[in-house]
């Protein structure tokens, strides 16, 4: 029996042709949940740790530093699966998972014990390297359990499980960090992330290797070459570039929005309805606020409660069509959430954004899983990360520039002091943000407090003054929304063309 026949037979036996899912499918979901629980305990709060000027125990780096860290995080984590997916097919999914789990633990522990720019950067790169092996090996295992009849629901369940871990992680970080945050709390957060990841060692004891159908005779160089040449297919490249634009926009709502919320969003009216003290903190305006990660957790909560029903409803919809509508709705969500300082409108934007994500996120995996040739599930599901790597990599640099120059409250406070108060008279500035602190003679950590003292106003008034003077919402979010619209138009064109291609029309 050929390798292709073996693969097809296993896929048919592994999952009921209509709707059933076997034990391996559910084990994959549990493994993913533990990994995502660790990841999303860190990810929503990492922007605050890296650059928030007033964060106790944080690194107090600039938006540019954060952009660099996030860009390389995305490049390593999402572009390496181009190669690691082929290695997972060749050398076995179980071995690859064990290696990735070990690397992820090492990454979290490096962050815990290295309170510096380079230490945190090193920890992130180690984590990203481990995750680059984790994703294609686990997703390929999952793809082998699904058929065309149940893939939409199967990927929807998988995406649902991802967000169960994400949702819990958003609520764990406030408990670990304490109120107010402390350096010890940050260290404990990283250690707990390593502990969650280590639980997957136990899962591997019940994991049974799934034959990939790929050749087992290729050496590492041959695997690498095979991986690279397969991606050079014009239609596949076109789809990857379109999705890169979309994920460039989407990830800024996760990676840039946390800083934007802390700087600009007034959530005091939402805090009045929050039942737990751990979900409250005092913001720089002197008001009781809801921690940004708790506000953003609405995204995961909506996906947990609605992902499976939405996947069921669109199970018969063409994947490219579902992704197109998802892009449109997500772009609307970005604008609603980004162009306001009102927390209720922010939450409404997150509702739109989440629906768009539900239509697009799992469908991208389903699309590549369906068009992947036999023996190339891991390879193609490694390619699915390319748009995230390109989009988040470019988006992080763009977001770092836009926010560092036009969006960060600390930076805008320094600008206002220099340009509109007697404290800045006679001081000459070259226009570069990097020299602002030296010219003004005030650090970023003290800038907003200094602005209040110079003007004799409270935090609420100072925030409104900066918002009305510099309009950070337009400079930060309009460029990303424009990219989202461009991606949707391009996908609509691609979808029409794909109707002529039997192997790409799914």
C-alpha cells in the first residue's frame, strides 16, 4: 500500500466521515489549550511590561523597542514553520512536540530570571523558536483526523479550545501581578507560564504517533529544500500576501491596543459593574479602571461562547467567502474600538472584531488543510503561519513607529510641555522622539505627572487635553484600517479567480 493510500485511509478511519471526532483529535485540543493558556497569560500583558512608562517592575522601554521585539517574535514564530512543518512531517509529530515544549519552558524561565531588554528579548526568541515547531506538528496531527465533511466544525472546535486557554490566561495575570503590580509578580507570571507548558509532558504519554504520509528517507537538507520549493506557487503566494495584510491589521488589536487602553481608555464606568477587586486598578487619571487584559478578554469570551455555533452556521460556506466577510467585519471592529476613549464603545468594537476573527481565523487553517496535497499536511499548515509572520513583523515596526511618535501618552506629554507651556520656552528640539526626554529634561516615566504639575490640572483634564490636541486615535488606527480594506478587496478578487482553479477553490 502506498504512503498516499495509508494517509487517506488513516484520515478516514481517524474521524467519522460525517461528524465524529476520535480520541487523538480531543488530545490535540487539550495539548493546544495548555500551550495557549501559558502563551496568553503572557501575551496580553507583555506590551505593558515592555514599554508602559508608569508600570512598576516593567522594563520601561520605548515603543520602538517593543516594535522590534514583537517583529522578531513574529518572524521567528511564524516564518520558521515554513521549514519546521516539513521537519515535523519527516521526523514525527510526537518528537517535534516534545522538543517544542522544552524550548517554550526555557523561554519563559529566561524571561523570569533576566530583567533586561536583552534578557527578555532572548526569552521571547527561545519561546518563538519552540512555538514554531509546536504549531505545524500539532495542527498537522489534527488535520489528519479531519475529513472534508467535518473539517469546518473540527477547526472551529480547535479555535474554540485555543480561546478557552486565552480567556483563562487573561484573568490569571491580574491575580499573579497583584494590585499594584510588582517586580515579584512579573517573575511569578513567567514561572507560572513555564509550569502550564510543562503539563503537556503528561499529555505526550497518551499521544500516539500519527504517520504523516511524507517520505522518511530525506535528510535535513533535502527536507529544507523540499519545503522552500513548494511555497513558490504563484496562487499560493498571492493568498499568503493577502492574508499577511489582514493579520498585519488584526494583531495590532492584540499587541498595540493594550498600551492604547492604558493610555487613553476611560473604563471607570465599566469598573462599576465589575464584581471582583482583582479586576480593578487605579489608572493614571486617578480613576478606578478595569485592567486592559480583562477588557480585551471579551474577545476570547465571545469566541468561547460563539465559535462552535458560528462554525456550524458557516460549515457549508465557501472558505474564501467566509474569510472575506470576516475581513470586512474585523475592519469595522478596529475602527469602532480604536477611534474612541470610551470603554463601552471599545467593547462594542471588540464584538465586531471577534466576529470577524471567528469567520477568518479557523477558515485559514481549514483552507490550507483542504488544498494540501497528500503527505504535505504539516508542510501546508506550516505555511499558514507565513501571513502572521509577515503581517505581524511589518505591523509591529509600523505600530512601534506610529505609536511611539503619535500615540503614546508619555511622549505626547513631553511634546505638549515643550510646545505649549512656559517650561518648554527656549528649548530647541530636532523633531526626533528619541531626543525628547533630553531636550525637555523630563523622563518618560515622569512626563504625564510633570504635565499635570506644569498646567495645574488633574489626570482627567490632562488626558482630554492631549487627546484633543494630538488626536492619537486617527494617526494610530486609520492606517491599519486602510490595510484591512485593501486585504478584503484583494481577497474578493482572488476568490473570483479561484473559481477557475479546482485545486484552490475551497
